C-alpha cells in the first residue's frame, strides 16, 4: 500500500462527531451532561487516558484525599449534594458515578485513549484528533467540528518537586502525593511533609496517629479556614423536610453569598480577616503556641487559595503532639533527613513533597492550526474560555476563590448556546478576534500576581494566553459577575467571527 492509500485508509477509519470532549473529570462530565440536555441532536464523544472517570479524584490517592471547597458549590448545580460539605475523594467519585448513570453518559465515554495531537483544518472546518488506545497500543483517529477542552490545568503523570541539593544522598524514601505508592509503610516512621497547602493539611491528620512523628516543613505559612464539617442551614432545612433540590439551591446561594462577602473583606479589611483566621487557629493550639511564626503569612488572605480544615483536624494533630510545624528553608538533604538553613536537622525516614503541580494548559497535546504549531501564549483569552486564532474550541478553567464546577456549568451553558447559534447561522467555524476598538488594548499576563499568585501559576505563566484590560478579554475570577455576564454574551458581537 502506497503512502496515499495508507492515508486514505487511515482517514476512512476516523470516527466523526459534532463535539469531542477532552477529559472525563469534573468538567468533562459536566460538558457531557449539558450536551445531552441542551443539544440532544448533536453527536459527541468524551476521551480520557485513565481507565475510569474522575480526573483529579482518581489521580490523587493519598490518605485522607478530600475536597478543599464545599460540595454544595463544588457539586453540580443540577444534582443536589446531600452529605457533609467537605467530602472524601471516594464520596466525590460516587457522586460523579451517579451523574453518569442517571443521565446515560457512559455510552459517550472512551477510556484509555491518550490524545497526542489535534490539528485544525480551515479548508474542512474540523479538528482531527490523533490518539492511542492504551489497552491495545492501537493508534486511533477522530474528527470533530468542535473541541471542548476539559482536561484540567496540571500534568497528571507527575507532580512538582524542587531539585534540592543532596536528594540522592537521602537513604529514606521521597514521595510526591500525586504519585502515592501503594506500598508506602509510614507506621512508626518519622515523616516530614514539605509544604503547607491543602494537600499537606490533608495528609498530616490522616496519617499522624500511625507515624512515630510527622512534621510539616514550610518555607512560609499558609492561611487556613477552620470549621465544623456540617452545614447548619442544610441540616435545619432537612429537619423541616424541605425537598433536597430546594435545599441544594438555597444552601448553594447562601454559601456563594458568604464567599463573595469574605473575599471582599479580604481586600477591604485584610487585618480584621487575618485576626479572625488566627483566632480560630489559636482556639485549637492555645495562647502559648507561636501562631505568628507558623500560621501568619506575609500576604493578605486569598492571594493564594485558602483551604478549609474540617473540624480543625490538622491543628488537633499538632495539639496532640503527634505532629509539629517547622518554618525554615531547606539547605540540603542528608543521608538521614533534611538540613535546614537555621543549622538544625530534621530526621526523617520518609519525606513527602506536597510542593505543587506542573501547569499543563493543553494536556500535552500537540496542537496545529492549518499546519502551524499553536503557541497558546500568543493568543488572547476571551473570558478565559476561548482564544484568538483558535477556531471551534472552548476550554474550562475554573475559579481560584470559588469552586471549579461553578464555572464548568457556566461554560457548559455558553458552549451549548454557541453551538446552537452556529447552526442557526449555518456557520461551520467560529473564532474570537480582537475588535478594532481592542487593537491598542494593553496585553498582560493571564492573571495579576497582586491578585492571585500560587507557585504553579507563577512557574507556568509563560505558557498561558494573554489578557486585556476589558472584562471580556479576561478570566475575571468573579463568579458573581460571570453568572450574569455569560448568559448575556452577544454571540453576534464583532468579537465572534463566523464562517
């Protein structure tokens, strides 16, 4: 068979869909639901490299894995959450499984499909997606008119671990939570967890009772919420036998209102908020504990993500003596532990590096547009979900200060409305473009570091699209504005170019 025949045979083998969704995590399942409900006449497929749904909740298997935001807002708007606000990974997977079963979504999902390339052809007005079936090694091809990127924002295969001096000398075991090994035995071991974010705060109370001792080693402190893992309003409404659908909506709106109020206070009265947060920590650890050193960050609350510590479990572990906190810089690893800048050494049998992610904006997929390699950083974002120069594609990137799923639902509505609008206009292609009045608009990085500056974003900012000074050319991070702005988007605005 000559090259031309081989190409034709490969082309004939391609499966064709109206929409192809990348990822069967929280965003991809939301996208699939919205397509079935709002665009039932469109064909679609969901591809995921894993062997099951769940995304981050399958990748992360470390002890205690749980949400760091409440499930009344992290859960979908269309399916009531009926349990504790902060949920375990297993509970979240069960919930997602129910969404798939209740809406017959399984028939649309292909697992063990690793996408390697996506190419757009303006001549054909379609995407061609190259993938490999991980169960058989077989190359497969799909074509789709519209590509919906729901793959998340970090590389699932490996987490971020800094290259500290002397790591090769350490005789113990170094583990990143993202690739937690099944055979890790931490019983009666001296464990050091490097990091102070939500992952560290989850692992430490989950394993502290079994370790000889566990230490949270942090370069600088993190702000935490503390609170009981209950929602009193939801419990009261249940006692009154209110319908769960109503409870979900009422509690969801109350939480969102409270979150918006708190975020505003973090900007307008940060010193008061700081003292409130520290007072909650002090209630667990007592007046003699050095709160200022270990739990008072230099930045204002919400410049980095705040995690809820349900029932104060992290602080309970510290108060019990099973866990401790050390705030210092790492000088180097030694054979038996970690030498700190202060000159002291932490003895360790196991070091857990809860040090973050590798930002992965397009799922490590090789993208080309009409034969030219796509440099995502050269584009400008339209409301954080479409990008100049990239036709027939939408991307789900959630909120930093609110639940990811809130935006997944908003983007779902927008994409379905856009697809129906394209059909009305008999358009095969849509791409966003800067309007004449936007031509001289200053372009800046995706997010303002004065507003939000977690390490993974700062390390990967060069990979992300640019933002403009106008709201429509930004990912504003403002759910309260976007919940009204998204439905009001004028799809005939000059920013949308159809063909």
